C-alpha cells in the first residue's frame, strides 16, 4: 500500500502533536500533580517539621523565582517566537515533502521502465553475446572456461 502525500502530511502532523504532548505537556502536568501531592502530604502530616521544611523551601525558592522571573519571561517569549517561526515554516516544508514524494514516485516508475527495457534488450541480444564470446575468445581462454574432469 502506497502512502499519498496528503496522508503523509496528516501523519506528520499527528506525530508532531503526539511529540508535543509527550515532551512538553506531560512533564508539566506531572510536575504540577507532584507539587499538589506534596502540599497535601505536608498539610495532613502530624509532624510540624515537615510543614516547616516545606515552607522554608518555598520561602527560599520564591525569592530565587522572583529574581529569575525576567529571564523566564524572555525564555517564554523566545519559545513563542520559535512557535511562530515553526508555523511559518510548516507550509513550505509540507509542500516540499509532497513534491519530494511525487518525485520519488516518478523516479521509481522511470527506473522500473528503464530496467524492463534493459532486461528485454539483454534477453534479445543474448544469442549474439554468446556468438561474440566464442568468436573473440582465444584458445587459452576457452580451455580455462571449460571444466576438466579429474
């Protein structure tokens, strides 16, 4: 079964969506879920030390987050820009993919036609080839080609 260029484009889009979900959204959601579970565990814990450790970590990390927030915003802006560049490059790349798929199909059909003609010509010229080999071979070459019984 051959895949049409349209089907190939649909498969590429589906693969891209699946990779995006697996590579970006899944770790993000897992981190949020882990944070929520940790908060629930610290609140329900009977020991006050666990809550103190969690609050200390939060209070130490919060200033670090505030200081790194401008860098974070810049990175988010760069990711958004890369997404737009990706969207701009998508159409030309899909068009190129369709053209290359059509070119592959054409090369296969032309090479198949050439192979068929070559095989036909070779089959038609095989008697002439045997005659020419007998005519131009020397006696030494003929003796080497013939198997000897020992």
